[in-house]
């Protein structure tokens, strides 16, 4: 590819890459704490049996259950877009944010429970490994960037100042 096209492609993809990186950082920060919160709820009577049933699903049953939360959030996202279209931008944005938090929590917990079954699917394991490698490389780029490093310095100074 000619150098001009390479630079143009890089310039056009840069905002998309950063938007995706921000989404991944949000997921990364939220994944474990939200999963742990649902795990605590899983210790309640009744939930233990449900979690045991989920953990015992065969690979394709686990895959279907793992995909369910994403599909079930579509009506909420449509409702949020409708709210935004009706002039209720804040309510729509809050609904999207709430759906994102709830969806991340449920997907994180389901993945923890179904991961052994899902990894028995060769194609899923390969895609998962490729996804993790790609995500880690993107997050490493973000963490090496000057805005990220500056934000960390500001955060450390702010913590030192607030103490």
C-alpha cells in the first residue's frame, strides 16, 4: 500500500480505534467487579442451583445461554433510542448506561460459569484466544499513550493531594 494511503487509513481509523479502546477499558474495569457482585448474589439460596445448572450445560447450550443477555438488551437499547428521539436525551443515555452495566455484569458472570464448556468448542477457543491477544495489544497501546500516562499522573497527584 502506498505511504499516503497508509497514512490516510491510519488517520481515518484513529478515532474508531480510540472509541473502541475506551469501550474496552470500560469493560475491563467493570468486568471483574460486576462479576464478583453477581457471584455474591449467586450464593443466595436458589441461585446456587441455577448457577450449578448453568455450569453443567453442554457446550452449545452454554453458547446459547451466553448469547441470551446481549439479545435481551436489544429492546432496552431501542427504547433508549426512542427516548432520545422524543427529546429525553438524559433518560435515554441513562437507560443505555444501565443496560450496559447490567449486561456486562450478567455476561461476565455467565462467561465465568460457562467458560469450561465454551472452551471445549474448538472454534470458540480459537476466536477467544485471538480476541484476547488483539484486546491486550490494543490496551497496551492505550496504556502507552501520552493521554493515558498523563491521566495516571494526574490521578496519582490527586490522590496524594486528597490525603
